[in-house]
C-alpha cells in the first residue's frame, strides 16, 4: 500500500436525475473527476439492500445489492424500460436530499416493469447468475417475496412454520410466490451487472474501490432467517443477546444496534466458512474491504435482548486471529482496512497489529487539549488511513462552526495553521494529505466546504440520515485542479 489518497462519496449521494445516485452517467462522470483530481481511491459505504431506517449498515442481506442504485436510463437503453415508464414519476424533488419514502413507493414498481419486459429475453443470463449465486440468492429472493406477502414485518413475526423454515411451508411458498421470487432474482442480476460494469470502468482509470462491510448482519435479514445456527438465538429463533457499543462520545447510553451476535464457537467448528465466503464475495465487489467495527473481532459489546439501551451490556471475547488466520489460509494476502475506532484497548491494538491491516485515524478526534491523542498526525505510523472525518462525523465545516469543542477547534487552527483565506476545510484536508499516513481520504462534503446540513449520519438517530446529495454543477475543472495540486504537492500521486 503506497502513498496515495482518495475521496469518500457514497453512490446514493451522486446527482442522478431520479431521486438518488445510481450506477449511471453521474457515477462514470465522478470517476472521471477522481482521475482528473489525481485520486487513487473511491471509497463508498455498503451497497446492501437497505431496510427500515435506510441505513447501509442494516441490510436485508450480507450479499444482495440495493435496488435503488440500478440506473433507469441504462435500463431504457437496454430496451427494458421506456422513458414514459419513469421520467414523470416523483422520486423526490429536492436535488440535495434523498426522499426514501417516495423511492420506496415508486422505484420498485418501475423495476417490476423492467422484469416483465426482460425476464424471457434475459432468461439464460439470469439462470447462469442464479446458479453462480445460489448460496445466498435463493434464500434472499424467497425472503423478500415472503416479506412482501407478510406486509413487510420482520421474519421474527412470520407464521411459525415459515419462521422456523419448515420444509413443507417453504415448498408451498416456492410455488405460490414463484413470480415474486423471480422478480427479486432479476433485480439482483441487474444490480450486479451494472455495478461490475462501473467498477471495471473505474479500475481501467487506475482507481481502486474501497468498499465497506458491516461486521454484523441485520436482525431482519435473510442471513439471520436462513442461517440461524450462525447466531446466538434460542429455540424459537429469537436473539438471546444483541450487538451495540458502550456509552461513548456519540451517545451517553451507548448504541443499541440490535444485530444478532455470532456464535463464534459454532463458526470455529465450521472453519469460519461463512466469513471466508463473505470476504471472498466482498473482494469481487471491491478492491479493498473496510470492515466496520473491526474491534468486535477481538471483543464485542453484548447486550441482553429486550434492553432499551446499551448500558447493561458487557464485553465478550471474539475469535481474533483464529478467524483471520483461517481467512488468510483460504484467500491469501488480501486488502483490508480495519475500522478500529471507539473504545480501543491494548488488546485491540495488538490484534490489529498482528493482522497487519492498516487502522484509521480521524482528524476531528485529534485535538483534545487534555491528553496526547494518537490521532494527531505527528503520532502516525505509515500503515494507517487518515480521514478528515467519516460518515458518522459531522462535516469538517460543521465541526468547526457548530459542533466542535471550541478549545479543540482552536487547537486545530493553531496546530494545522488553518487560514480562513485558504478555507478551514482545505487546511484540515491539507493536514491529512501532508501526514505520513499511507492513504489520506476525505468525504466529498469536505472538499466542497459544506456545513452540517450535509452530514451523512448522526449515530443513535433515525429518519434523518443517509440523505445528502451533491449538486451536479459543483464538480468543475477548478476543483479537480486544486485537489490534484494538493495531491501532487504531498506526493500522493500513484
């Protein structure tokens, strides 16, 4: 991993015409912008099929892609849609914010039209795709079909025979919901076809994709329904404990994520097959995989099921190197970034060092006036990724103007010699780019100098996140030249 840099920009934030970013024209133009700006990496958030709350970290499957990212114009070019099928539909009118409610009401209906137009035409290709991905796709497609039949309630509330996967009940669903199952298979075929075409284009430009995978699967997911033995569930398939994190700077009561927790003893007996498969498939989607909440492999916060906060949780030991030794034995040396933020102990540091994977440094966390922070650039070793901020942070200007501790902000201004004429956000970016970290990354919002109206996520909140969209006209030659100059100045051109 040489000295390089990149931009964090999720697909949903691209300025596509129909309510949300997609794998269409604007994604290709953003890749061209990255090339012009001298960037080596495009980092995105998880691409999974999002559920209630629209968080990419709570998906219906560890493998399935988000149908919203399928580009409608590309389907029209393929003859699967007519312009009249979608151009007059209201997918949201605010070009700077995703309206998930309108997407939910209207987007999947358009894809149904494409399904009816294309299921026979593409039958052979879909059959090949289905066979290659049967290990996850069969359960996912049935899960989504049943979920829609059950008025979208969690599988935990389904009829008992289907919830517990009684063979006769599943066989009956297979017959009754054949058309719906075919639809969800078709949608995933489109998703992967469009994504792989985009990724190929990006790679041909010399740019690598950093993709993000959550450590946990969602409680309401095909993985938890179809593979209950992987998790700590009781005989009725209800969780006994759930995931989260202890009280911290983001939340006084901790974060109650609610994800089922892995039965690591069972996984060890299988040789960690499920995790090896997940990493292998992720590396087909991305060039480098960032694993969210990496510290959970060393020790994780385990909360009694039914608790309303994370406060009564306790630490439990994870598989640590046993898992990653198994992964390396099967897949060899692979490109992984360890998201090692939060409550980090020496054991976690030692574990990360033993893996050899780079950790993360966040500049917004660096400027404590009461202690020497490991996030200050003069404390970095080269094997790390420095970020101005992540999707969970405020934007740099939001932090400086409104949310930051004033003493910390003043320390940052002095330490980095921030200049209002240059723009404080550019000074923070310069602090990252000039550091010794092998890779420096900043969210697109920071390059644009946007405030906290452009923040992507506010942890422990629901219904107000993942909405930011970039205006189309902001990507111009002046901006790409400025980023290129900074990248060349600090020797990050690969």
